[in-house]
C-alpha cells in the first residue's frame, strides 16, 4: 500500500477525560472514526447524510484492535493519521496512528471494515467509487 496518510486534527476536550485525567480508552476509537468519516467525505465527494441515506453499500466494522502508548490529556492537540493497510475485494483494513503535535505517539489502532449491501446485508465487492476515491487521495497506488 501507499505511504500516504489522511490526516485529521483534534483537541482532547474536558468531557473526554476520565477520573485519571486522561482520555477514556474508547476515545481513541472515536478519534479514528472521526478521521474515517472525514476521509469518506473526501474520497466520495458527498456529505455523510447523503451517503448514509442513499448509498447501496455500507462498511460495518468487523474487527478492531488498539495499543495505547502514552496518555492523551485534556487540551492535547492530536493528529490522527489514517492509512490503508490492506484493500481487499470486499474489505478494507485501516491503520491509524494517534500522535500529539509534539510527535509523541499516543495510540495505534487497526480497524477492518467489510463491504455489505444495504438491501440484504450480504458481502459485496468494494464499490469502484470508494476505490477510486482512496486512490485519488493517495491512500493506495494504481497497482493496489
């Protein structure tokens, strides 16, 4: 896969931290999903409301894993890097890296999405619109 990354920036907010003063562990998944949503908008050229109401296909999550490397604290400015690790016939694996603007890596997340038909929830090939969109963003090469 290409070494290009889609970047999403955010700030850890007060409501996102737990009693230990760090972002609650599930926030890493939320931060990655926000990057995923922004990437979809950029790749498909449609807003999410239109995508979720009109699309004939969906990309539900089928596997997730995360490694937590350093705390994410209130007011930390983070950069979520989204990369495509694997583009299959009917699934896509996203590798995320969450780091502070200081370069300190906070977490690594890996999410696998399967492509299914909205009509019957059965596996289907990834749509060409998605494949071409991520190719245009530089997330995969022409030979992928």
